[in-house]
């Protein structure tokens, strides 16, 4: 399937793909669906940025701000990165 192809050389896309896959495996389909159109990038100091393009609707914003959602995302990112990280939402307007 063309939409699931990932360029292994593009580390940023690879991180996003792995995080989304982990969320799906963990049954977090709603969270998975809210992050499909984001960029996920690992910055310095073990900070992972989830970057939103454009406006985010009220339901998405409310879902992502729930503690259980933040925990699920952080656990998926830690599982993929293999180290403790912090997760930050960028451009969540």
C-alpha cells in the first residue's frame, strides 16, 4: 500500500511511523488517528516534538490534552526511542 511506504533514510518519518504503529498495536486508535497528519521529531535533550499543521479542532485538542492520552503517547515514544523522553505538542491551537 502506497500510503504506508516509509523511506528508511528519513529518520523523522521513521520515528512517526514507528510511534503510530505502536499506538495502533496498543489499541489507541483514536490517538493514532489524531496524530496521522502531524510531524514527530526528536530534538535535543530527549525532547520529542509533535508538530501540528494548521488549526486543530476542539475534539482533537480535548483528546490530546487528556492525561491518559499524554501517557499513551509518551509510552509509545519511549518504547520506540528506547530511552526516557519528554513529549511536547507544537502548534496545538
